[in-house]
C-alpha cells in the first residue's frame, strides 16, 4: 500500500516540497524570537513650553516581563518612570513623560528612551529607542551623514568590535553618541581613524539587539541631529555562526538532493535494509551531547542549593518528605514550614520528590535534588526512543522520535507552561519528570493490548505515571481511548479487557494517594486561570512546520502502524480540545497545561511519518543522518539561552553576591519562636530567586506564612491576603483571593493573628509603615533589607478566645469564600466564626448557628465599625508547655471547656486527644474545646485515606495475580515451542 502511495508522481512531488520546507524552516536563521521580546515606541511633542515624550511599551514575546522601568534622556535631562510590576504577553503600557524646560540649544534633538525589565528568572534585559523632537522653527533640516541605512555588526559575548561611523556630508565637525542596550559598552576615540569600539559584556545573551548611533551638529546656536539604526547580532561561537549560514545551507541542500534522488526512483525492495543499533547508539549519544552541552553534568553535581524561579522552594518539601518517610514511615503528612502549615503531598504529586529523598540516602540532598530536577530533560529523548522500540516500529522511527523531543525540550516560546527546559528550571520539575514516563507508558499499554496480556511492568509504570503528575495521567487515559476505535470487534474487546485490567491494578496501587485527593478536593485551593495565548502564533517555527506536515505523516502512520497513529491522534485531539474548552469543564484544565502535549504530539507524529517515508528512498541512511543534524541545529538558534539559565540555576547559591546577605538575614531569625513573613519585592530576585525565602524552614528552622504548592494549602488564602497588605507586589493569586491595598496597620493585625514574630521588608513604603508601628521594632539591617521583630515577649500558637463564637453552616464550595469574606472585613478580626463544613457536627457548647447569607449580613454591619488597633479577644496566659512537632501540637491549658484557637491551618486529617473534635475557625485556623488539661492535636488519616490504603492492598493482590498469569503464559508458550 505504501509502495503504491509513493508511486504516484504528483504525491511524491508534493511530499518532497513539504519535507524540503520542513528542513528549510528548521535552520537556525529561520527561527524567530519566541521568548522575551518588547516593542518600544515613542513620539515627541513640543508646545513651546514643556517637551513631552509619549512612550508605548508592548510585550511582544510569550513570557511575562517584570519590574519594567523607562528612562528618557533629553539633552542633559533624565526622567525615569516605573511601569506595571508585571506585563503579560500582549500587554501594552502607555505613559507620557514631561520635562520642565526644553533642552539647550534649541533645534532638532534625539531623545533616547531606555526600557529595563526582567524575565521570570530575574535576568535583566533592556531595549532602546530614539525619537526626534523639534524645539525651534527651522526652515531647512540638513542631512548630516552620507548614509542612514542600518549598520549590522556581529560579535560574541566578552569580545569587542571596532568600526568607523559614516562620514559626514560636507566639511562639518560632528559629534557621535551611541544609545545601546545595557549589555554593551561603547568607546569612541577622536583619533585619525575615528573608530568606535563596541564590547558585548558577559550579560549579552545570543540574539539580535537594536541600538542607535546619534550624530549631532551645531550651527548658529541651533542643534541638528540624526539617528542611525545599529543592529548587533551576538552569536555563541564562530562554529555555530558558520553553521547558521553556509554550513546549514549546504546540509539542507544535500538533504533535498537526496530526497529528490530517492523519490525519483522508488526502491523495488518491499523490506528495505534497517539501520543498525550502532547507528542508533551514535545518534542517541549526539542527542545527549546536545543536551549536555547546554546543561553540563559537572554543574549538576555541585553540592549547593539550586537557584532560579520556584526551584529553591522545592528543596524544602524534598527534605521534609525525607523526614516523614524515614522517621515516621509516611509519604503524605503535615508540614509546618509554609502557609501556617499544610498537608504535604495530599494535593500534589509525590513521586519526583520521593525519588530525590531516596537517592539522598547515598549522596547529599542538594545533589540528589539537582539530579532529579533535570532527570526528565535527559530522560525524554531516551524514553521516546524506547517507546518506539516497544511499539516495534522499524528503524529509524524510534530514533526520529528521540530526535523530535529536542524541539519540545528547547522550545523557547514560554518559560512556565511545562516540560521544556525553561519551565523545568523555573520550578516545574514534576511536570518534566512525569512527561518522561508518558511515551513508554503509552507504548507498553499498546504492546500489551496487542499481545492480549497485561504485564506487571506496565502496571508499575502506569502507577508511577499517576503518582508523578495529574495532567500526564489524564492525557494518557484519553490518548489510550484511541485504541478502542480502529480494528475488528474482537480486537477492540481484547484491548478493552487488557486496558481495564491495567487501569484497575494501577488505580488500586495508587489509591492511597488519589482517593483522598479526589474526595477532599474541596479543601484544596484552586490555582490558575486560562492565559491569553494564541495557539498557532505562539508555536515555534519548527513545530509549526511539523503541524503542516502532520496530516500527511499521520496518514502514513495509519497505513503502517495503526495503533501508534490512533494513540497520537487521540492525544493530540484531546489536548487541543481541552486547550480551548477545558476551563469550562473544570478549573483544573487551564489551557497552558496542555501546551507540551500539543507540541510533543505534533513533533512525534510527524517524525514517525517521515521515518516511514525515508525507508523508501535509496539513500535512507544519509537522509537519517541529515535529518538528525538538521533538527539538532535548530537547538543552536540565537534565542537559545538554556546554557545561561543553567549557569544561573546550578552554579551554586554560594557563588551569588546577594546570597551572603540572604544567609545573614536567616542567621538573624534562625530557630526563633513564631513565623516569618517577607515582603514580595521584585529586588528579592537579586538574592537568586524571588522565592528563595521559601527555603527558610529548611535553612533556618523558621516557618513562613508564604510558600509554594499553592493548591495544597487552605492557609494560602490568609497568607496571600497578608502579602498583598504588606507589599504593592505579590505572587500569582488563587482566583478566590482578592488582593487588598497596601496597609501596614491592617497587616500588623493579621500578622499577629498568624503568629508572625519577624518581618523582612525591602521597599521604602513597607519599611516606613513598620518604622511607625508601635508593636514592630527594627532588629537588623542587611544591605537594603530590614528585619523587624514583634514586641510581644512570647509568640504562641495557642490562644483562648474570650468571646462568643457563632457557627456558619456552609457547603463544601463555600468554605474558602466565607474565609475570604471574613478577611476582607478588618473590623471582624476580634469576632471569629466557626466555619462548619458539611458533615461536621457543632461543638456541644451553645453556639448561635447562622447561614451564609446571615454571615454576610453580619459582616456588612461590622464593616461600618472602626478597625481595631489591637487584638483583644485572644489570650495566651492560660497556655503552658506548648510544643510543635513534625505533625502534632501539644499544650497544657487551665481553661478547660473554653474555645482555644490554634494558629495552624485546618485540614480534614487533624484529630485531637483531650478534646472532642477539631473545628475550622476564621481564617481557616483550628479550634478545640479542651476536656482535659493536656491536649494533643495530631495529623492522622481520614476515612478516605484509610480506604485508599485498603484499596492499595487489594491492588497488590491484583498485581500478584497479573504477575502469576504472565509467568504462567510465558511458561506455556515456551512449552509449546
């Protein structure tokens, strides 16, 4: 069938053009910028009094930019204007900048506008623009130079280039100035050669930059000026620069010639010679060499904390999991370090961190965590190759699947949507880890359905997939549904039976984790909303080209490997549909989470289709080598900053200048009572990461009211709300949280309620507010950061509430809404409420019970009252012997029968000895009524958790049956042979 398909001359020619287009578009010169990119426009006006510059800053890239500042220079005058803290992709910011007086002398001036901003890693970028401003009545503006077309200069980081400016027209003495991005230094000498020297600093990343040469001339007390565009192209090495030009062109030309020769004469053999495993090994080593060049293994093996994005925060949960596992025999448990406490791995994926914790038994934790953090990156090409071999695809299809993973890994269209290297280094390591398990998991299920017998190894891999990430598990299930469509009825029944057995066994074995997650999902925080992302325009060029070829490629796959084609098509359709419609189904399915499945599906399906087509060329071996070379070259584009990101993340925190300041701050608060709060200031990025303080529980034994794993903690609600009160900037908020205006007086009340004893401030506004507050005293200055300490002599977790506490009857979905309503009513801080979720009984003590509407009405009344200056109803004088352990809180009280507030986040697993029950109280803390002097609260197992453990035991029994049946079948087959 394939032979007949390729004998048609027209089809051969069309397919040749498509494949030639693929390789032409995958050259480095054809790949446009997809990451950080801004458009800076300006216009100048002068009304005879004050000059005014209108500046438009537009984010043309696909990544958020942070902390943008615009500096405008006009003559000897400078003005700086701050832009929004965050500018999302497609966002536009406009501002007018007025100067008090016109520049001197009058004439035609060139105003220079410099935009400085940061990417998600805190790396500084800048762009420049110029705008002409006429401040005098001039009849004729003379030309100053011979040419004004752009000047193109190529240079490498750390190197200098000299060039001569254009010669001036006529015999004029002109003055030259340069307006360049901050990554370049300039030097101009008034010698005979009049050479300009431009140096690219170490911060100049590979890419294309625009600057300006400004020529000025003064005559009759009138200034004339002219600006010339200057394009600076920074390349990595001379070798890669040559590849991007003549080398790449020659490779692609040879590739097209081989295709033409192969398609002009189809091989008579119906079974072409397969490539050898030696070729596969060499090609895989080349793929790994490309990755290893960008992520050097030597950097991974440094025993220092990882930096960049959310990554430093994840080190704490790995260390705490190690404590839970090897000291308490648990994987899910309580962590006091973030969010006033939260259930660790109850609503998050434990397998990647469990792997790092186990590996840390034989090596330092830092190194173990580093290895696991990049394991998904290095494993994905190999797992794609193995999946092709498991599916018994003929060579070179498995090898092409491995090579096709490179554009997915080095996709620079985003920095936080998952799987690619940038996202992994920004902190999404669980996504990367799980995605590497997806290809072999799909392949093994397809193989088992074909053989009619489930394998124990398939069950283990599917269980690991479930425990490593939610999205990969869901998409894998939807992809495998494609197996139920093609084929005869008997084959569909066999596939359904095998898939049911595998799904049952894997579901039972992982039930200890997912059953409590599903049944208690109402007690987690929803996090994230759809991004304003255009699917097609955001795709990198190489993946766009694969999308064009995909229909023809998947058609060939249907002819040759129907099961593979069905799974890939089903996965791609499911991912695209959820990309556009997922949020309507559930808030979990935000569009950006589906991005990696779309890009990988397009690349893999296209690669396998091309591999089948190449088998029928006479020069399929050469075609294979050139295909691998062409795809690998796409990685070395001018916009690839992976190596710079690696150097930033993995060079070691100790090598960073600001890290010593960070350690000094932690030393000041180390092992002190109470919790820590930190202003979310953009300059925290200079310490290595804006989230670096989230490692304080690990490095200093100091709990934090902020944290990571937002969806895991009800305590994220008060934590984020307090953060908005203390700083104009704050992290991405859950949809239920409504940020407040900065108000240190209000924030102080909530900080005291949350048991915060120390606060680290960076901004002038925040420091001024704490300096004036009577209950917060400056403790220590560390560089521009100031540490404040609460004046209370004792900071306790447990307080007796000296007021009547109404109980609000709520539905499960209303629990977080009610807590947010209470937080938004500052006058209610001395009037706590029991927030009773469904199926929770009230305390035996007398409590007025109200509905949610009555609760709203009472809060409206309280909003009319003045905000209290101090907390008056919380008393800790009755509490002694208070101790906080890994997942328990103990105290002694002399106020038996009275309500006791425990300043720790409530969760369904909390149980108590010495009291009847644990109740959630605003703002989602815990409340008990002691019946004994000694009280102990401990985080135990809910009914759902115990049911999940029982189901896991049943899964072990099913797994044993599968293993026994598989062993028996192998034995019977050997006897038959």
